[in-house]
């Protein structure tokens, strides 16, 4: 039986632009694959995953399912192993798990002219924050300032930073700290921080890369005095890597005619 069904799962999921991106890419590639979206919460993930039959090729996972997907993967790529998070499942003879968020962040920042960073601040302590930490490590970061509402939640990120050879510290959002080149906000879309928190973060925060894209500008981006980059670039580039996985099982190997695929995906985002 041919595996032609794919979907993005998460909660919430109605805002997801992934079906538009994937549909545009598959048209260019001449693939008759069906990519949909489904609202699945963390408690319902195992049951939903267990109901999939052999018509399913793969899944894209967003909040709050990346850790759940990590656990069902039988084989994982390096980025998934480092972060403990999987946003792409390839369903074949075995369940393969990938984290394409890391490469998506790197690609998005490079597209906006950031090829290298040294000092970075990351807001948030979830799966995307872990991906951001690995991404900036690959871009040369030597010091990362971790910020979380509850600093104890960021302890795994501190451990990951040590494994990556990065000097780090954990603070609450309102602590004062040294200036950085880049701030990566991994808070859920629509999250709002008080003015007394935003002002010191923005004044020392360099470029803001906010993974949120709906709504845009985010609450944080609206009040950021410098350059801001939305999460649409990350969404686009992590999706390209997902499509590579679904097509030939390797997120690092480009698609044939990938420039045409990217053009079609950008047009889909524009619409």
C-alpha cells in the first residue's frame, strides 16, 4: 500500500500554515500526497498515533506534542537526540524522528543576514527553546542568557548548554543582564509581557527573532525598538527540511528543483 497521507498535529492547530506550504511543494514535485491538519492534545497523542494505518507517510508536530513524538520515535536524528524534541515523524519500517526546527532557525536567521552570533538571549524553556539553543550553538554562540518565568523549568536547557560547550545562566524575565547580539523569543503566539519587563529586554536585546507568526507583529515585536524577524522564516525552512524527510528521508539533502519548491512555498505564505 502506498503511503500518501500526512498531517500536522497540535493544540491549537487552526492557525497553522503548514498545509498551505506542503500542498504548494507537493504540486511542484508532482506528488499526489494529502496533507491535512488535526487538533491533538498531549493526552490524546498516543491514541491518535496508534490509530494510523499504512496509508500514512508522516506527521509534523507542533506544541505540545514534540516531546510525545520523541518518545514514539524508534530512530532519531542528532538534533532530536540533543533537544529531546521531535517535530517530524517518518512512518516507514520503523518510526523515524527528526527535529527540523534547529535547521529551520539557522536557515531563517542566515536568510536575514545573521550568519554568526556570539551572545544570545533565549526567552522560554520549552522544546523550541532547546532547538534555538542548539541552533545558535551551531552559529557560534559562546554565551547564552536563558530566561524563564520559572527558572527551575530551564534546568534541562542549562545542562544542554554545558554539553554544547556554551557558557550560560538562568534568570527570570525581569532580571538585568549584559547586552546580547540576538534575542530568540520562543513564547507561544499571543503571549504578552509587561512593559517593565519588555523595556530592559529590548534595550539590551539586539535583533529580535520571535518564533511566533500568528498574530504578527507579536506583542513583543510591537514594542521592540530594533530589528525584528517573525517566525514565518523558521516555519518555511523547517517545512522544507520536513519535505526532504518525507521525500527521501534525509533533512540535509536538498530536493531536486528545490528553488522552484521554495518559490511556490513563499507564494503560498504570501497568499
